[in-house]
């Protein structure tokens, strides 16, 4: 079972995303901000299989959250997303280590496909 850390401050969207990913068999830990995401990541020994981060979050934004997570585990794959980030922020998130940055609203099927493709390429799943 692959474990995903999901940080999304919009509780409704976060719950929908969590449910959709769990339907595909993933174990999903949902947190509401970047600080919680970092604490969960450390608490789990940096052992998540995938990280999904909203860029615009309170306390600690997704880009800085990703910077910290990548220092703890440079190999963990991450996808960022935002409804109101500028193209500069989106580019920075990729430069910091995100596989890609999606613009909300995005198709959940596309996100699932991106995760499956990445996992298949890197884990032989």
C-alpha cells in the first residue's frame, strides 16, 4: 500500500481528494497546512511514498513545505497545485522539486494518472 501525504487548506477539496485517492487503494494522510505536513513527514520518518501540496496554505506555504520535505528526503516525489498561484510560483515549485504543478480546478483523474505513471516508472508497479 502506497502512502500519500496530502496538504490542502480547503477542507472540502482535501476530503474529496483524500476519498478519491483512497478509492484507488492509497493510504492518505490529510493535513491542513504546511507546518502539519512537515510534522507528519518527520513523525513518519520521512517515509511517505508521495506528497501532494497546495501552494497557498496558511502557516507555511507549499513551496517552503516542499523545500523542507526535500531536505528530509530528496527522493520523495511531490506534486503541487494551486488555484491562485502565479506562473512564477508554479515554476519555483517545480524547481524546488515538484514533478509538476497543477492549476485548480484540475481533473482528479489526471492527478491519479500522474501518480500512477510516476510510481510505475520508479517503483516498477
